[in-house]
């Protein structure tokens, strides 16, 4: 999968190639679960009520032309039934100089030897949000260096592609202004004049479709906010591994990474993806979401039986079951591990769903308890029953965080479920993924800027990146001002870094190891200490040396402990 594909998977599902009588016409996008919008000229020659094919990345669907607005170059098509893919959000307005991106199916992007076309991303800035086009119609005037570059043929087929600003549609591409001199020359390849493109405002589409106006462009998503697919950045490797495990009974998905590294976000995406794909394939999936940390907050769990009773009540509540199911189990003279297994077999796995995903967040909340072995051993036992009915329906997903405690040992117990298959360790965002995140925040930072000023400071840490990008997007602060001003960085990360320092100092052995790394990076560490610091997201091993993972962390710890860079 290319970097463009990786950057666009959150958008691709809602975009389609429009075909009529086998011929590609242009692009379209979902504005409702059963409504597509495109350009009027894309469907020109097709009478209202006529049918086209909408080819999505996930399959094809027939669509009927409902309404056309030739003046504003907009058309609305209705699908035969609602799809499970979320339609794109709409925004009622944009602003000049805002970053925009679009995804569509140009004719030139055809797979060799087939009639298939691959999607292409273009991007740029809004030049004039209240312009008029060459026909005198209200329009959005956009600039795209992608379209302006070179002398290649005009990118026909992008008509109808949605234009997104900060994750919401503000219109769709309708007209590329061709260079008049080149257009007169039959030997010359046409190109866009000055890189200018016109777009039909989304309000025209909403009026045509009879939809209420979209909201104003959303504010940038703050760091640590709940999962929102339009702000999600794909982790291609981790997603592929996790989804492959979810197809196999008895193969638990164990997501492993430091605090604030995106485990809950990845988990939410995986569950959403499984539900949507199963619907398309005619399967049903139910999800039971349990947060272990929340179970401990509900009441004291001083032993395994108390914890498993809380666990059972949570499962019953999540599945819409009856309280009496648990009440009957309470009176049985059996260990709660057997009672819970009975509840799963008779009440949960007996349901009509093809797959039942048990998603456990804060999976390490039990660490340090005397009964942790028995608790995790129960999950392992369930996985080992995956070859038999009804346990073959069960899929287990566990998200493990190595903090807030830095003292937890690695999960090496033979009764743990996560040594049945290798845990999936979340890595830093790669540069392409950092670029994707910057685009979501409407930031036009170049790859060079990101690598030289941002990635060198905070690597690909999702939370740290979002913190900086949120501030830049909200206040319009340049990247250099954020990344090179010590006072600004202190304000942005004071709480996060302060918590890190306190936790280290509560463990003198770990604090001493970090001090030695700051003083002499090539000082050897015993493997246990290294692994505990690595799992906390603090260090990496590079060749024969151990180093602090992020420059931001190193700067802070040197200042806190008064360790010179020349020590």
C-alpha cells in the first residue's frame, strides 16, 4: 500500500468512481448513507431516474440520478439502499488560505491492462472562499501545486471529488481553469492556468438534496479526545496484524504500547472496521467493551472472585442481559472463574452473532494483584477452547499500557493469553503518517519541516504530535515558533513531563538508570531495566547504546536533574 493510500483510507470508503454503460464519468462522495453528490457534467446525458454504477473501494452499488443543478454544476444520486460507511461531514463555510485536500479518480490513473482506476490525492489552499467562476457562478477558488506542476494532461475525472477542510466537506471540484495559450496549441499538453481550480460550494449540494446546512468547520481535535474516524491516522502494519488475528479463533489481539500512544484509538478503529466489513459480507459481529480500570473503580476487588463478579455484571450490562443471570450465579458453590465461563458459554456465545469480540481496555490494571495469574489464565483457557463451539465465536482483544506504573514486569507468565501469539507493539508514526496528521489539522508543513523541526523533537509520538499541531492549528502559530521556544514547549507539556519525572523518581533504580543514560549513553543496562524503560516509552537501543527516545524528554530530564549535555 502506498503512502497516499495510507493517508487516505479514512476518506476513501466514502468516495466512488461513477460509471455509465461501462465508461468512467468522474468522482462522487457520500453526503448521506444513501446519497451521493457529484458534478452535473459528470452525469450529463443521463435523464433523471437513470442508473449509474458507483464503484467504491469496498464494492459497487447502483445509484439513480435524482436531481441536477446545471448552474452550480451539482447532482445528487440515490443508492438502492443505505450503506454502513459513514458519509463525509459537511461544513457550511471555509476560510481563505485554509489547507484543503481532495480524493478522486482521474482517467489517467488507470491500472494497466484493466478498466480499474485508482484513487489519487491532491491538495492545496483556498484562494478565495467567495469567488465567482468564468461563468459568473458563486464558487470556491482553490490553488493546487499538484495540478499546476508540469505539462501533463488536465486531470479529467477528478470532477465531483470532495474538497475537505479540517475533515469536513466544503464543496466538490468542478472546473480546472486551463491555460488558454496552451489550449489553442493542438500540439501542446493542456495544464491548469496558475494551478487554479474551481469548486461547487457544499451549500449548493445541500439545497439541491434538501439537506440542512452543514455546521461551521470544526475546531481542531484536542489531544487525548475520544476516537473520531475523521481524525484517525492509520497504522497500516498494526491494523493488518490485528485484523488477521481477529479472523482466527483462539488468536488474541494484544495491543502493546506506552500510555497516550493511541491504543484505545486503534482499538476503536478495529472494532468499527470489523462491524462495517462484516455487514458488507453478510456477517454479524457483537462487541463487548470492558475497561478493567473502571471495574476497580466500581468497588473494591480484593480477590479474584470479587473482580470476576464485577466483570460478569459488566458483560451482562454490555449485552443487554438480565441482572438475574448474575444473581443465579452468585448462589452457586463454584469458583467465579467457572461461573464466568458458564455465563459466557450459555448467555453470551449462544447469541446469533457470527463473531463476538471481547475488547478489554487497561488490560494491565490487574498487574501486581496476587490473583493476576488466575485472571489472565482464564482468558488463555477461553482462547484454547477456540477450536470448539461455541467458543469459536469468541475474539479477544486486550490493550496493555505500561504506565502509569513503571514497575510492572513484562508479561512472561505461561498462563498469560498474550504469549499464544506475539503482541502487537505500537510504533511511532512514520513521516508519511505525521504528514497525514498535519493535513487533518489543516497545516501546510512540508516533509522537510516536519522531519527537521518536529520529528527530531517528539519523534512519531501521537499524543505529543497532536498537542503541537492542535496549538498550531488553533492559534495559527508557525512550527518553528512552537518547536524552538523552550517557554512555549514548557507550557504545552508541563503536566505530561511533570508526571513522567515524578514517576521516575518514585522508582530510584529506574531514575538512576536514566541518569546514567543521560551522562554516558553507551553505559550498559541490564535487560530487565532496559525493557521496563522501553515499554514506558522512555528509551530506545541504537547499536550498542541506549538513548532517551525523544529529544523533548531528554531536554526536560536534563533540566530537571541539572545534567549538562557535556557531562
